């Protein structure tokens, strides 16, 4: 079996993208395939794999998997990468939409810079008290395509992301699906720094697009930050979050940032 693929990065989140509109893989073997491909040192290595499939509702749809083989409804940085891939490979025009489990995502590609309009945020819960190991944490929660728990910190570099993140990710308050966990530090009038523990990856990643958006929304409510919000990720890149107020509902949000094509090749052994 010889399967063409492209490796891309969005602010440090890396993905293997495969055009599967003419199926190269059957659905029943995808999860095992993803785990093998994402494995470091003896394979490509990635945070996830995106299969591009045919859609009757948009220009295409994706079938997205975390590197442990689990399915994710949405991924902001993966969305930016797949939009650029689709445009550059003549699958979709510069402005287009694609189908995800979270809903229809619209995208605009400008060279390596890609801006996506995410599905409407939902399920806002503020000032939750999450307790484990005798310690209580004040947490906000919001779904920006996938669920996120947000904590504010004076210095995100001092946070034990792995240990605390794992406990919050699996806490009963967020059962049964669990949650991603973001720590937010306010750096300037409209600047934030964010670190994220991602479910599915089960550890910290260099960036998380939906987490950046969730963090910006929570910070805008707490600090009255104006749009666009500039968010520094763990990988050092800056992502922009545009927040447009909606009548009586949670805002409309856009995520913008650079994408990078790392390399292309063929998978010839599974």
C-alpha cells in the first residue's frame, strides 16, 4: 500500500493530511492506522491525522483523529491546515467551507495565512469549583467545537500542566466526554499567553486552536479585552482571535494564523 500524504503544522500543532475522497483506507482500519502513523521515531509522528472526504453539504468534509486514534469534533489549527491544503491542491477555492462533526467551518486562505470561522461557541459555565487531591480550582468552561476548561494564572510557566491538566481533564464535572484544559495569562491590553493540555494527545501541545479561542472568549468576559485578541502559544507563535458580538448569544469567533507545509511523501508500510 502506497498512500500520499502531506505533513503540516499550525502554530506547532502538526498533522498528517490525506486526500481520501477516493478511499485509500477503509473506515475500520483508520484508528489503528492513525496510531501507527502518529508514533514518534519509527513513523511520521503527529498530533493527529486528517482524512479529506467527499461532502454533500460543503466543499469537502474531514475525518479527524487524535494521535491516540480517538475522534475529535473539531480542531482549530487542524482546520487552518486542511483549508490551505484543500486550496493548494484544487479541492476547494480560496474561500470555502468544510464539514466537521462540530458543524460547517468556513475558511479563507491567503498564502500561508489562514482564517477560519468556527462554529458558534456554546455551553458556557463560569466559576466552577473543581476539587481533587484536597485542592480546589476555579474554572470556566466553554465548548468552541470541543470542550475546554479555562483557568487563569499569573504565570503560566509555573503551572504543572501535565499533572493538574490530567486530573481536570478526567474530573467528574466534565464526564463522560472529558475536556481540554487551558491556562491563561494576561500579558497586555489585548494580549494573552496560553498553555493547553489536550485530551486525545493526553499531554501538553505547542498550540491548540479551539483552546486559544476558548481562552480569548473567557478572558474577554473577565478583562473586557477588545478584539482582535493576540494569543501567544506554547510554541511561541501568535494567533489572532476575532470576536464579533451577537444579539443576546455568545459571540461569533474567527481564528487566524500562519500554517506551514513541513514535508510530503508516501506511506508505504503500515
